C-alpha cells in the first residue's frame, strides 16, 4: 500500500476496524475511509455496490460483522448467519466488480471443529463438526474465506483471509448480552468493586439507571454482588486473547507483505489459504477471571455456574504460518487488560 492509497475499512468504528484505522494513521496513511452503520448499511446490496462504484477503493479491510458472545450467538442464530453472509457477499463481490487491488477478510478461529487437535493448524478446517452454540456465525465466516479463495481462482483477484483469535481492547463491546468473555468479565468485576466500595452513584451511571434499586435488579440477574461474582460455565475452557493493537499490526503486515500467490503456491488443491492470527498462548477462563479480578481490585469471591454452557473447550490457533512471514505480537495479556480497563474507566461517562 502507498501512503495515499484509497483504503476502505469496513466496520471501521468497531473493535477491530477502529484499531486498524488507528494503526494506519500512525503509519502515515492519509486516505482512509470508514462509514458508520447509519451512513452505510453493508447488508443492503444496492447501496454497497453504488458506494464502491463511486469511491473506487484501492484496498479494503473487511472487518464489518455481527459479533457477540456465546449468549448472543446461540440466541440470534438467524441474525448471525444472515447478516454476516450478506455483508461478506456484498463487500467481496463489490470489490471484485470495482477492481479493488487487494482485500483482507477477517474471520474468526470459531471456524474450526469443536474437537480439533491443538494447536489448530489452518488445514484442520472442515475436518469435523463445529461448536453448536456459534455454528451459524462460523459457517458464515467459512463461506467468506471460501468466497475469497474462489474469486481468486476464477477471477484472479488478490483477496486474503485471516482468522484472528479472541480480540480485546479499545472500543470493545461491554454489553452483557452481546459482549465476548473478556470485556464481560472486566465490567462484571468493575461493578462488583463499586458495590464493594458502596459507590452506588457510579454503579447507576455505569448501568444507565436512576437508582440503586433498579441497578440491583439488573446486577442480581447477571450474578454481580458486593461479595461475589457469578460466571457462566465451569471456568475450565481455555481461550487465547490478542490485543487489538497487535491484531491491527498483523492485518496491515499481511496486507503489505503476503499475497494469494504466496499462500497458494505448491498446493495441488488450493484450499485453506487463510492465515491464523494470534499469540500462541492461552489461559483458562478461571485463570482469566482471577487475573481480571486482581487488576480491577475486587476482593470478593468467584462462583462458576456449571449449569451454563462452556462452549468449545479449547481453540488455540497455530500461528506458525504468520510467524514464518516475520510477524510477532508485542503486548502481553496482563498489560493489555490493564490498558483496556483504564480505557473503560476513562470513557464510561460517554457510554452512559
């Protein structure tokens, strides 16, 4: 990419997209375009095609997606598969029609089988059944990476797919219904700490309610008390987490240095050309909860509700392909969570 290349970051106000925009700006790129959902609905094919035809982008980062944690994925199954398929189909096809030089499609490590061998290599895709709770989302993302491969093979495009591990950081969602596990834990322990310190006005401000009575109705429903926090599942499943700044650097590195010809050469059948993005280490949810509890400064206990689903037990991606090209992360988990928590506290007034 040249510094004045016209770059569209689809989903540029979300967790991953905003991190990519910040990193591009830090690197001196000057022609970056992003649109809020209210300005452009990528589910609308006509609007998307007209937008691409008018703007004539050189490069596209496809970060836009409907995302959420285990509760949201399992509850809104139709929304997750329909909206993600629609966004991907529209952006990828519009990129082909308008001659985009290169597109980077962001998927997820949820694409891999529930009982996959660990760590998970790219070639383990479609070797067994998926985790049920996020199957619609995973199928949509698999379709996206296969669409990129297929367009490359048929039309000679240069569309690359990356599968990031669990991402966290600035602009993450902390909504209890839709957030992923790490931001959910940060907010739960933060609210429990405020209860512990009897800072009831701050609790109400965080939840957006007028009084502590209404706040307690919400808090009890989601298992937050001044002396304990209740969490879903056994705490035994393991997850890997990568700070959004490192993820953004990895995506820009791939866009700048890796082409479809690099990941498809010497393959008898061209498949599994996607690239895992991660750090190569995971922690149990219990270990994560204890780490966040310490960072936040909550002194109460943790209760795990084993009647709630755990999801996939482990999904540690093998990132040797990415590392072989020369990329390595820089932010360790504890440092990244501390950064995220400071950001959360500094921006909570704007969110309430």
